[in-house]
C-alpha cells in the first residue's frame, strides 16, 4: 500500500491568525501535480484577489463549514459576479479567472481548496 498522511498541524499557516488560517498540504502529502489547502476564514476576513493564468492551475473550492463568497472579477459591486458557497457546496474556477474569497458572514468558514495545472 502506498499513501501519505498529513494534517494541517503538520505545517505552518501562511495567514495571520486574526483572519483564520491557511495550510498548504502539497509538500506534506508529497503530491506531484495536485495541491491541497485547508483555509479557515474568520468573519470579515478575505483572501487575496488573484488568478492562476501564469501557472495554469484550475481550482475547486469546497466549503465544509459556514458560508463564504467567491467574488469573480471584483464581485457584483464591480461589474463581476459573486457566488456564495454554503456547507457541502463547491465551485470550480478556471486558471485565468480572477477570484477572491470573502467571509461576509457572522461565523467562521472552512474550505478545502484543490488545484492542479491543466495542460
């Protein structure tokens, strides 16, 4: 049997704990092509607006607790679009799509982010 086991506690969070936590598990899991991240966002917290046009990474965001908004192209107020994810909902995001995660709710949200480069 060949497998690798990892937990968020095995790696350092790359996010200020006041905003939640973000744990990249790719190295801990020793994956070649697949990135796995656990993200916790406190109420009012948001991730960095970004895309993956340079590295071609397609991503899937799965909300496992709470509610989180995914703003595309700046969100609805800036001419883009916002998709709200509740617990057990997911969204796939293409590499060239600009996105930003935000917790506009009153409770902490937790997500699993999965990404891989599409050729």
